[in-house]
C-alpha cells in the first residue's frame, strides 16, 4: 500500500526521480506501465494532450488501487 501512497505524493508534487524509483521497484506490473507511460510522455512530449492523459490515467489508477486496498483490509 505504501508504494501507492508514495507514488501519488510524487505525482502530485512533481518528484519524477522518486516516481521513477517506484516504477523500478514495484511488483505491480500495471503501476509500472502507467508510471513508465507517464514519464515517457512527460520527458518526450509529442503533444501536450498525451502528457495530460497519461497523468490522469496514472492518478485514476492510484486512486483505484488505494481504494481497493482499503476495502480488502476491512
């Protein structure tokens, strides 16, 4: 659970190096791919819409993962 909270914090505060570290260490393959997609769009923007879309997809996934985790522990 902590990695989702950290990832959300890093996304919100623009701490891309720390987000990259989460991407490398996570065992959640979907989270890894979402972070990778966002960072690639951010560093190599072909269109601004791609950066915004991948950012929103990453945030939605993190919110979903955190909500699912809270449901499973109760």
